[in-house]
């Protein structure tokens, strides 16, 4: 009998964790950034699907912390630490942040992908989490999934197929 | 965002009419291009969580062809014209006579033709809307993408991102008689545009 792997889905502007085995996945990353944090020793994987670079511009009543790079990353780190991860062992990977459409005279909204990437990197540096791999930029969408038992991140896109990192 | 939850049915009707007029004209334009009747479903106006918006075209991972135009002017927003790759090939085949093999890729000529078709349809959508509302609305040069629906549509939700986890969209499906060309128009006005649209149509905004 084949044991079915459990899959945790992370929606847009959402974050979650999975431990020991199974897969954590987020689909259809465009300008959004999928960021993972992994503690190899306790096989704990966390993933956030970040939509916007900064919560400064938020106009919503109840802030969805998973939506903004500057709030989602600390929240994800906290979830991992609560579950026993060590900040020294945690490594981060990220994918996405593409520019789906290009126009002449593109304003800031058009550059949201690269800005998401920059903001995530700045926050990681501030949190002192090592970024060990990234597949960002370009003009195409990505679906990413991390295997909790290995910490390997699979990245799938329509044009370039599947890659691992 | 809360404010949209309180839109009364009456206001939804107004927005439905907005979609009806816009997409109706676009469907007429398509029908002229194809020289065939094109049917249109009654527009749906829905406040949807971001996640569910891509469900409307088959899920976040579904590969779609999208022509995207940013609407500028007094009531800015995002306009998407979405087709399946097969429908896009079929459309190209009938309009320009390109072979309709679906190897899943579009060459430069095909991309350019698709952009132009999108431009014509979106132009007629917007100009009828502008006439109706007396607001100036003009499209940017269209951009084409063939990719995962989630990746494409999320781009149109950024303006809503600051405000909540839902977006209000006006969705119209149309299909050609024999169903070979089926497409969808998504108009996602920026959050601030709704008040302007209502105001110009004489809908009171204060008493929700």
C-alpha cells in the first residue's frame, strides 16, 4: 500500500508549517514571493506567500500579517521557534517575485515583484536568517513545494519546467 | 473593504449593468471579427477572496492566455481578457488563418495578433463604459501572458491588497455559437473607483 503524503496548502497572503514528512505547497506565484524557512534537524518547514512588500501602506482594519513581507517573515519565524526550531539552524529559500507584465513607463505597481524580493531579503537580514537559495524575477509564474523530510524546494513553471533547490 | 460588503443588491445591479454594457459591446466586436454570433452570459458581480478568483478560470495553476490592460483615467482599474490556450489558437485560426495546432506555445506573430484582438475587445468594452458613465477611461497598451492563472490574476489584485483579502470583480463569460471560442472578461475597478462610478451614474453613495 502506498502511503499518501500529506499536503499543506498555503494560500495567497497566508503562511503555514509542516513537520517530519509531507509537502507544503503554494501555487501560482506571480509577483508574490513564496518564502520558506527550514530547520533540518527537526525537519520543520514553514512557508509564507507574501503579496506586498510593506505593511506601511495597509489600509485594512484588521491587518493580515501574512500578506506583507515585513510582517509575514517575523510571524513565520516565530511559528518555527515556537515549535522548537533554532534560529541558528533555520535556512531560508525563496521563489517568485516576477514581473508578469511589462509596460512602457511602468510605475511602482508594475515593479511589485522585484520590490517584494528586496523587502524579503532586507527582512531576512534583519532577522539574521540565512538565505541559501532563490529563484526570483523573470516574467513567469511559479508553483513551489517543499518536502518537509528533506527541505528540498521544487519549483514548477509553465515555461521552464521543474527545478529543485 | 468592509464598505463593499454593505453594497446593497441595487448597487450590485448597477455594477452588473456596467459589465453588461461593456462586455456586450466587446461581444459585438468579437462577433463582427468572427462574422458569427457570440453569446454572452449575464455578468456576475462578486466580492471574492483572492484565492477564489482564480477558481473562476479553473484554479491557480490552470494555464490561461490573458490579455491585460490597465485602465487609466477617472475610474482606474484592471481589465483582463482570459482564454484557454486552445480557444486562443482557435480564435487565431479563424481570424488570421494561423494553423491551430496546440503545441502550447505562441510565436511572435500570434502573440501580436492576440494582443491586437485583446486591444479591440477591451477598447470597445471601455469606450462603451466611458460613454455610459461619462467618465474618462482609457486603456494602456495591452500586455499578453500565457501562464498560471494565479500568477496572472494576482497582478490585478494588488490595488485591493492594501485594503483586505477580497476583491470586487465584474465577470462576464462569452462563447461563440459552437463553443470553440470561450472567453472571460474580468473588470476589477480599483477600490476608489466604485464611488466615482456610482456618483456619475447618480447612485447615492452615502446611505448604504
